[in-house]
C-alpha cells in the first residue's frame, strides 16, 4: 500500500462524517480510510453546514487536513447573496470590459431581495403586468416556503409582517416584539416558457467541484441528471404546487425512475432533436454559467487550503434552449432515489475524494480524474487535441464533457497505475 503523506509513518486516513447517506457508505468502503467518532482526531471531515457554522472558527487544522465546505460558502448558495454577487459582477464587467462581456452574465432571472428591495421590485412588477413571479425563502431548500403570484395583493400579508413601525420614543411596541420577524425572501420572475419533454418540465442537476478560489480551480463532473415533473406543465393554476417544480415537493415516496434521466440520455435526446451544433452551444453556455458564477464570488469567499466544495447547480432550459441558473446548492442531496441513482452518486463522491487526493497519488497537473474534467485553473482549460496557438483563445474547445461517455474506471486504472517499484493501492 502506498504510504499516505498525512504524517510520517501513517498509512490510514482518519475520517469523520456527519451525514447518514451515500457519502458515509463511500467513505467507509474506501481502502485505507478509518472512521473516528465523537472527539477523535481526524484528517478528513465531511460535515454538514451546521457543524461548520458552530466549529470551523474554533478548530485548528494541520497542513494535511481537509473539510468539505469553505467558511462562507453561502455567498453563492444563499439565494439573495448569489444574486447580489452576480449583479455586482455583471456591473463590474460592464464597467471594466464593456456591455458585450457583461451580457454574458444574463443567465439568471430578474430577481429582487425582499423586504430590502421591495420598492425596486414594485417598479419592475408594474412594467410587465400579468407576469408570473415566484417567491422563495433565501435560506430554505427542497421547495419549502415557495409560492407563485401575479398580483401585488398576493404578497401584501407577507409585506405587512416586514414593515417595522416604531413608537414615538423609537422603540417597538409590545405587539411588534411578540410578532415573528419577517423572513427574507427573493422575488424572481418566473420562467413561463420552459423547455418541455412530453409536456413535462424538468431541470438539470450538475456537479461542480471547487478545490481552490485563489487561484480559482474548478472541476465539472460528466454525469448529472434531469429531474422531471410528475405532471404536465400548465400555468392555468399557479396554486398547483407541481408547476413550481421541486423534486422534494412532487415525488415523495412514490418516486419512479421515469422522473429522472441521466445526463447522457438527456444529451442524446436533445442532439437527436436539435442537432449536435445547437446542443454544443447549449452546453458551452452552461460552462459559462459555472465559471462566471464562481468568479462572481471569488473575491468574497474566504479561501482556505483545507477546504473544498462540491456544488449542485440547478439549471432550467427555456423553449429557446437558453440555460438559466436557478440556484446553487452547498449540500446537494446524496440520498438515492433508485439503484441507478445510488451508483451514480457513489461514483461522483468517490471521484471527489480522488480529486481531493488525501492519499497523495496525483501530480497536480491532471486535466481529468475519473469522471471529473478540469474546467478552470486560474484560466480556461483546453482539450488535449486543440492547438490554442493555431486557433486562438476565441476558438478554444473547453475541457468539459458534461453528458458525454464517462469511462472513469478505465481512466482511473491508467491514472493511478503505480510507478516502478511501487505497490498498487
């Protein structure tokens, strides 16, 4: 067995895991890794965000230690902060580079943070009467607290809670002290023309792994999936929870394999219907979303060499095959919905550990590790078969293969073959 470089003479990776799902299975089955409980010393910690919030600032971590979140990961994954950072990034692009470059950031729906931007929202709302808007709590997931509306009166009750009226001496009344503090929401223009397959709406779940923000180093996973609504899409009744399209809202324990397509299957379908060139353009635009969203928070994320982040991106396509960024998840679900889903998530998590490389088996110059392709390393990464000097950077082919064949086992056997004189791990 290769000696792990964690400490001299140590060949085991001590891990701690705060989740009871697929990641725990993957960690327990990894050769040379041993689980520690409670307050035992650990080298690798796959924690939930609650543990991070309570313990990160009080923990001393040695050089080799790794943890699965950046300290302020929420700058990209909390809905209001994501939009705030994207708007600032777009504004800076327009100022520094020009409108054409800034237009490449128009991949998220018109969004306002409430209650702070309520008046700006009302102005925009009145410009397009009859449009459908969606309200989302900024810090909740799985469809909790979401509702649609077309009239301002539909959110008046919510707005009243957020208005703080002070008494003459500048203090709150007893009644207001007892009232629950208003929860922050975002109001977002609802995409009314989603791309449908067999009349059903779907979104894409794509996985992006960031191992550093300074410099920015990001990997795109080849596998992912499309999650389909269980009912046909219609805007005739905005009170119907099914049109909100939340996997958790719709499927519960009655989930069937027909509600989820693997990314490779979805890419084949779109290519057969629209042609290879159109689909290549679509996936290139999705690459643009991943890179620019990460760049939008690059200067505000607290970079730490101990940290990495596996993001779950939710992308929605409209009828024109334009991709829209809906949200980014810091804790994408690893709970499987089927055996196929379980196997895909095991591969994803195993390859995440391969990239993080606690065993010290990589050189640091790899462009591919298992199902991950290096997308950005302080600049764009190109495929091996492209001569950048000949074609110029404007014509580069990105080193991304979302929805393409994932021959990860063959690649890993080649990548991790032992050097002469070494034993195979």
